C-alpha cells in the first residue's frame, strides 16, 4: 500500500504550509500528493505550483469537478501538467452534486449521471490517445457539438500538442453502487470518500477480484495525539460540513453513503441541524464511532494497529489528510 498526501482545497486562503508539506511528503517517500476543488480554489493551479517545487512525487486531483470544465479542457490541463512535470499526473474526476453543479457552475445536473460520466471519460481518453479527431455522438458531451442551437460548423479536432502519455491514469470519485460498478469498468482507479477498513465489502458491494492494476485510492484523516476524542474533532467537523452542507436535504450523496454505513438517522439529524444554522451542534452530532471508523487517530500504538486493517484490504493508495509533519512521518515509518 502506497501513501499519498491529500491537501484538499483552500479555505479562506492558501495554506502557508502547502509547499512544506508536499516537499516533506516527497522526502518521506510518499508516492503522490493530491489537491481538490469545491467552490473556491481550483485543483490544477495549486498542483502545478507543487510540481514546480518537487521532482518525483505523483500529482493527483482528488477530485477535479467535471462540471467545472468541458472534458477537452480537463484533458488539456492534464496533458499540459503531465509534460511540465515529466509524466507525474493522476487525473481524479468527480461529478459533484446538484447543489454545486447548478448553484456554482450554473448548469443543469445531468439527469443521467452515469452516462455523463462515461461520455466525459471517453472524450478525455480520446484527447490523450490522440489517435484521431475527437468524435462522440453523445447525450451530454457531443463532439463536434450537434445541438439545435449550434451553427453546424463544428469541426472534429485532435490536440495540437502531443500528450506525453496516452495512458494518464483516470480515477473517479464514486459513492453509489451503480457509479462504483461503472468506475470499475471504465476507469483506472477509484477514489472512495469514506473508507471503512472492516466493512468495505458490504458497504461498497465490491467484487472479490478487482481489475488488474486497478487503483483504490482512499482518503483518510490522520492525527498523532494522546486524546482520541480531541483528535476526532477535525474529522467530525469535516463530516458535519460534507453531510450537512455539501448537498440538498433531498439529494445528498454523502449523507446517503453515511446511511448505507449504518448511520442513516444520524445523517438526517446532521442535515437538519446544519440547515437550521446550528453548525456546531451538527458537528457534535456526528457519532464518534463513525468518525473513528474512517480515520487514523490516537497514539502511535493505536494508529499502528489500525493501519494494519487498512493494509489488509484492497486499498492500493492511502491518501492521508494531515497538516502535521509528525503524523506524516509516523505513517511513513509504519508503512515502510
């Protein structure tokens, strides 16, 4: 199991420790560093800045939102950064949800999200292979565009720039059973949001055998500390925001996943509190057991024992979210 550093997206502004953490992860032998985006900082700019200040570590997006860019634009980002970094890009994509797609990007959430994802990946791969001009008679991503409001003058094109690699790994963030099944069929890897090292088979309904070389790059929040309850507070804060604020009460993929993990009642309560503006209460309503199950928190011995449970499963890349260099060093030592 390889280690990655998950930096996420910026809050109020860029973290002053961004480059220091990325460089430390590279020095410690971490295999990859990952950025994200929501409705603030974008994933590719920060990753390019990191690329310029590192030499070996892989550069991943976990995730770049599909609604933010046409698939050809995303492919252009990937092939450009892949050249500049010497072939280090891992392209993680996610569909997001209706609240963000329609509220932030100002476009309709696809009525057939599986089809939209499949077409998006198809176009990205066509660009990166550069075997022929991009063509797709699709429902969401037709190339050339053939909609009734078009001019009819669109021309099928292939990239001017020759991609460094035709096989840049494409990973998908997927939470629902059908989305996960499609990810196994069309992608090179999967980015699960909440991973339970003991119940992953039942929660995600994964097949006994995954495709050869398939990546399972799971996020985990980690913190080396003596007080487990205190160490879980940042995990609960993240969960409170994702469950309560990252989606509509009627359609929230993160809350649905928490429900499938056995915490449906608690997920709905978190949503209610968050919607009522009672955010601190929403965070405290996150069960300690749930936060603990999906994280690595506590003293060295406790983290070491729990890490072994992650290593026994299908996770190929453990993407660690931690701003603490001591925690990053500990995991590198334990995983050596």
